[in-house]
């Protein structure tokens, strides 16, 4: 079989650098000889946004893509079976490693450099060579569609910012958002993840206000003065500040969310290699899936209409008439983000 346990550890370490919803890192591993079982911990993800655990599956797609790249770099062929055991839905993948010639994987080192950057980016198109490299990196790997039209970027910015209106006006979602935020690096370390407030790229007055927004009685009062709307308006402008936005269109099934996560990670790593920034946005797409299935008891009619309208505008820009939009990314030039989120060491059981 010719595998080396240090290589397996390196493959797992590359895996866990993947993005996850609010940095939940919903995974653990079981290793037997040359076979790695990837196990999901979906309860770590947002109970409302993580519709049918598909946020977890997106994150696992990214994790698996990192592991595939690392395996190849270490000199293995990775035989990856997605959802190999229908009786164990939390077994996301079984990866069997077989020795093969080591390949130079230029994206391997990008796995450790990749990060979310939520800043507004420079508002000009990508250099042609960067755009071509990005598109080539994902050719044949899924249905990625993009636009660079500034008018469309503005509409898309406003559409995805509808998420913030719902998050700050709905008491349940408001509570869940604030449960995910961690305020200091120490808290992040102790908790082993969470959405570190410094990565949210808030301006100082916004960061100050957020401390008060966490109390629902205050938020509710401020919403009467249009606070949630104002946050969404501000964010919409930041979102639109990008060279391009793209979406991944999928069929309505769980496997496709794994594939979308793999594609998203690959374009993110290539963007990193090119010195570009990327910000993944999913909120309204998961809310819309919930509404589509009639799971609407948590939402006001006004919010349901806002989410539907935002989804339809996005789908119309990208000409998505069938299936679902799984995610949106904004890509562009900017410096470094103000902070990076912390990653836990892989949790592994060797059997
Ligand atoms: C399924 C999924 C959904 C996400 N949704 C959003 C989102 O709607 N908005 C956002 O700003 N970041 C989103 N992210 C990015 C995560 O918050 C980010 O990956 C995480 O905090 C870890 O940071 P990192 O990407 O720098 O490693 C999402 C990531 C995943 C995997």
C-alpha cells in the first residue's frame, strides 16, 4: 500500500484549513491504515441557515478538495467516495490513498494562505490573464457563472444584503447570529472557532454599535428607526465593490453541495495564488431553500417576499432557471484582511 502516517497527518492538516459557516469546522476523522473517513458534525452549524445540512456539505466539499490536492502533492492517488454508506449519513466521504507519482500542486501552499476577505475591493475589472486563470482552474468542475457588469454587481450587492435585514429583524435569527460571534482571539481559541468579530471588517462605529445590537430589546427599538435596513444598505455597497461576482448553480441534492464546495475551494485557492481576494456569501440562498420547502414558520411574510425577490433578481442575472444557486462569491483586488480566523488541529481517531 505504501502510505506514510506523517503524510496522512499532513493531508488532514491541509483539509481543516477549509472555510466553514462562521468557522464552525464541523468535521472529524477516522483513519484505518490508508483509508480516511471524513465525518460530519452538522450540529456545529447554524440550525436555520444550514438547511438539510447543506452548509455542512459545502464546507466538507472544500475540506475534501484540500485533501485531494494535498494527497496528490504528497504522492498519492486519492480514491474518494462521497456518502459511501447510506446508513451513516454523517460519513461524508471515504478516501483511500494509493501511492502514485508525486505531483507538483501549485495550489497546495495556497491552502494555508487562503482566507476570507470581507472588505470592499477595488472596483475595476480583473486583468484578462487573472480571469482566464480563474476560469481554467475550475473548467469542467461544475456550473460557475459570473458577471463583471457594475450595474449588475450593484443589484447583486443589494440582493445578498437582504440576509442582514432578516438576521437583524427576526428575533430567533438575531439570537443565533450573536451566538456565532466571538469577540476576542482568546474566546475564539477557547471555543475552537466561531465568527471572529475582527474578520467582519466593521468600521469602528459599527463595531461599537454591534455590542449594543446584541440585546434584542435594543435592536428591536433601533429597527423601528430603520437600523437593519441601514446595515443592509451599507453592506450592499461593500459587497458591490468587487471586480466580479459569480455563483455556483446546482441540482437540488446533497451530493451537488459537496461538489459546489469543491469548486468553490478550487477557485478560492486559485484566486489566492493570483493575489486576489474572495468572499463567499450564502445567506439568502439557504433561506430561500427553506422557503421553497414551505418551512416558513420562523419568517414574517414581509421577509419571505424580500428573500424570494432577492433570489429571483440573482437568478435572473445569472440566467438560472432550473435547480438552485448554492452560493455566491465576490472576487477582487485588495490588500490583506484585518484578521484571519483560527483553525483547530484535526480531531482524529486511529483505529
Ligand atoms: C457553507 C458556508 C457558508 C458561508 N456563508 C458565508 C456568508 O454568508 N457570509 C460570509 O461573510 N461568509 C460566509 N462564509 C465564510 C465563513 O464565514 C468563513 O469561511 C469562516 O469564518 C472561516 O474563515 P476563513 O474562510 O478565513 O477560513 C461561509 C462559509 C461556508 C463554508
